[in-house]
C-alpha cells in the first residue's frame, strides 16, 4: 500500500497546481486570450469577405494554413509515438512525462485540422465530404485518418487518466462540487481492484499498440496530399516516411520544451529530472540524423538529376534572394544545431537541450512553409502574370493572426487541462518512484 | 440563349410561358410516382417546335428556378451520347490576336482579368524562336484534378469533357494544386459577373454564373455543342487556330474548314503538351512551323499590362 501513500503525498504537492491560478498564470492566460481574440476577428473578416483577404491566389493556392496544419499534426506525435513506444517498451522513466506528451497529442490534433477548414472556401458545404465522398481523393483518406487518430489519442490519454480521476475524486481537494462529480464520473467507478487493474492495463497496451500505426498513417496520408500531385518538390516517393520522421522529430522537440516550461512553472524538478532531458536529447540526435539523411537524399536527387522544374525549385531554395535564408535556417537550426549542442557533452544541459528544441521546432515550421509555398510558385507552364500577388505568395495579417491564434489555443488548452488534471500523472509517478526507491534500498 | 437553356431542362419539352395554365397546373415533385389517370383537365401548350400539343394538367408542373437548376446539374454530369470531343490548336497560325480570350470572357460573363483561356509566349530552348501558345483546359483522359476531388465536384464525362459543378464544390483547391497546367481559377472573393449572367440557368455545361469560393475553368462550351455549334473561341479566332470536333466522327472544324482529324494529326506531326506526365490531354498542338506571322505581330495593339507579362521571354 506504499503506492497509495506516495500518491497521497504527490497529490498534496500537486493540489495548488490544479486549484490555484497564480498571477503569472493569469497574465499568461490573458495574453494568449487576447491573441486568440484577434485571431477570431481575423476569422470573422475571412468568413465575411472571403479568401480574398488572404495572400493565397490561383498559383499559390495554399499557404500558411497548410504549413500550420502539417506543423500541428507533426507535433502531435509527441504523445502518439513517443509515449506509445515508451509504453510498449516498458520504459519506466516515461511515467512522469506521459501526461504532458499525450496532452500535446490531443490538443495539437484538435488544432491542426482547423487549419484545413480555414483553407476550405465553402464551409457551408463541408457536409459534402460525407454525403458525396470519393475514396480516390487523398483528402478523403485524410479525413478518415485524422478522425480515427483524434479519437484514438483521446482514448489513449483518457485511459492513462482513469486512475488519477479515481484518486482525485476521493482526495477531497476542496474543488467545486461539480468538478468533483465530474472526476467521479470520469473515473468510471475505478477502485483499483485486481480485475479493473488488469483490464485497464490491457486496454492501455492495446491502445499504445494501435496509436503508433494510426499516427504513421495520418502523417503519410498528409504527405500524399502533396506526393500524389505532379508538382516539383512534392511528387516524391520518400514523402511518406520523410513526413513521419519529421513529425516524430518536431514532436519530441515540442515535448522537451513543454517539459521544461511545466517543470519551471509548477516546480516539478523532483519528477521531471535531468534524465528525461538527456534521454529525450539522445533521441533527438538520432531523429535529427535520420531527418537530416532524408533531407539530404531528397534535395540531392532533385539537384543532381537536374530535371527542369526540380532545378527551378532548387534554384529558388538555394537563392538567398528568394528562399535561401529560410532554407539555410531550416537545415542548420533544424538539423545541425541539435546534433552539435546535444552531441558535445560540454554543451549538453537541461537548458541547452530545451533551447535547441525550441529553435528546432521553429525551424521545422519554416521547413513546412518551404515545402508548401516554393513548389506552388514553381508552375510547369510559365506563369506570365502581372499581378504580383498571383506570382509570389505573401501571407496577410489575417493569416498571421490566425496562425498565432492556433498557438494561443495550444497554450490556453494546455493551461486549462493543467487546471483540471495533474500535469504529472499521480498514479504512474507513484508507481515509478516506488520502484526507484526499492532499487536504491 | 437563355431560351435554349430553359428548353434543355423543361421536363415536358413544352414552353411553360402560358401563365394562364399555371393556376390549373398541379405541382408534382419530379420523383413522384402518382399514377397517371386519363381523366382530368387537359391544357394546350406550345411545343418547342412551334406545334400546339395537348397535355394532361396533372402531368404539368411549374418550372421553378431551383428545379430547373437541379435538372440542369444532373444533365450536365452526363456526357453528350456518342461524342468524344477533341481540340487541335495550330500554333503556326496564332498571332496573339486575343479574340479567343475576349470571346470566351463574353460567353461566360467573365471580367477582363479572369482568363479561362490564356495565351502564353513560349520558348522551348535558348536557340529556338518564341511562339504564341493558346492554352485551354486540356480535358485530360487521365485527369489529375478529377482524381483528387474529395466530393466529385469535378468529373469526367463520357464525351471526354472534364467539368465542374460549382454548386457541389467545397473550395478546397486541391484540384488546382493537382493540375500541372495551372488551368483552374478560383473565385477568391465575390465574383465579378458581367450583366446578363443572372438570366442563365447554371449547369456544369454553362459554367455561368460564377460562384464565390469555388473553382472554375474552360469547359469546351458543351452548351454550344448541344446546339451543334462550335465553341466561341473557335469561331472568334480570325486565323483559324482552333479546330474543334468529335474524335468518333474523326473530324474537326475551325469554322471555315472541316478536316479529317486523323489526317491532320498525322500530316502536321501533332503532339500533346507534356505527354510525359501521362495525363492524356484531349487537346493536340500542331508545331509552330511554317508560321503565318512573325511573333512580333503579337505585341501589336497589346495593352502595356499584357505586354508586361511577356517581358521575361526574349
């Protein structure tokens, strides 16, 4: 019954995190609420005036929105792949961090598809996707895959929460009656009987096993939206695995940043320890190398074979007057920097790992932009258009406002979630701490 | 022309212009399976051939705009039976007169800056001479745009045409990203429609009027074909650049001469643009050899704005 004692003391420690809003948190939340509201105003403008208010035009039909879509679905891999894999391999140190990882997954998977909706001109006809579906279209694949993935990742998060809901409902935290009733309802009457424990463990194992292929499908299908077309830079056979690896990579980066932030904010130094950053850092090096390999292989083949349109695209990416600086940033900050900083023991620390993670996440966003926009600016027939906005894409304030609104939504949802459940899973962490203390004895 | 569209969609093939009968007419839904009885009132109507015909009042229904459009959209999804439309563009004759562009815009009530038919100035390599290249939709037999449409808003018909139903389109623009020829245009805002368009019953065959946030493109004017006429770009061209016709009949016409398609393609070494993409276009080009006009003629009478488009081609 040691675990129960440990969990009680853990819960007491986490209680302020759930029940109390510090001034800092209030300011943080208000700031992002304002950003979010500005985004909502931009949305209103876009809906009432049409897509004319965006920078998208007939040649560059997709822009920031699609880049954001890939980005958010990418970071959702934190919970799906990282947490799923670590669970399957029974890696014990995962336990304090799984909640944060799985929250990233669910929140990012809710936000990502919203950007697809922003690209749809006729939202009033969205139901056509279900009443006239065509299975040949990668968009239909995407709709099916993302819905499955979202449901799967919500269940995965929820299964890991049941024990905590049970603990919370019995703890008497002094939360409102309604909240307590909600905890009780969500705990599904879990009281940790051997039978319940067996069933819960089995379901979690199955979900962990299912969520990994589902996640891979989601990002592969997403990459095929590009890969299936006859456009330079998109029509590539490695796009599926390339996207999947990039997603795991950026997901791990976001996970590290989130761990660092929550650790600071809620004083979780005891639970989120150096080991987590180091191990995830090592993983980051491996992923970075793999992602770098894919990137190199992709651009080398396009450059070497020098097919007309591929060359045109490569020229734009290498030209400092066009996308050159961005391309350089995406590859230096997104591939080399993490390998160097984490690879050299002297430079490796919690803070440095968290910083390079933040930079690489940004670089990965730029990379997604570089996948979408330059290709669309490279038409097979000469463009011969005098309308500048048709030739070169440049995002408008509406698109930027909605981009930041997505980021705001991410932070706000995370904050709200942390006010509802402990950000470090109480049950799993107690189990982990118990095992650790047994070892030291 | 509006008249013609109405004819297409009227169920009885009768002109329901006789307002007097409207009161007596019974409204039936198109799918209604109410048994037809011989008794009941009969009304006299003027048929489209100008004959007076007698029809049971119970079989009549008033043609509402909505219903006319529903029917037109349905008909527009089916190809014209027995046809296989094809176009041949003779690059040796084009001098960038742009009559095809304006005729197309007039026919489809498009504003000046929206060009379903574009004329590019092409130059294949450094040594070769530039030439004018009119580009319609290629109505590919293996259309990348149709493949990717998630809602069947763009479709391939039995007569070879690739059309769009802008009442179905959700505006995702995937077809635009997928089309390697940049053929499709999008209504980013409320479309500017020139006067007269409001009288046209929309169908994928008329493509008029435009709708906001939907995709549109060159449709090969199947509404003209139904009347046995050539598309407007073909008849408007002063130099007979465009040949339009039916592959099944093996004949194409540019308005002044009608020729055998197979002979034309063989003798003039026709090619399809970017054959290597595997899209199988239904538009053939005759190489710009033995040109009727020097390329410079194409710059005459062009507005500065349009001239500006071609500044990168030397």
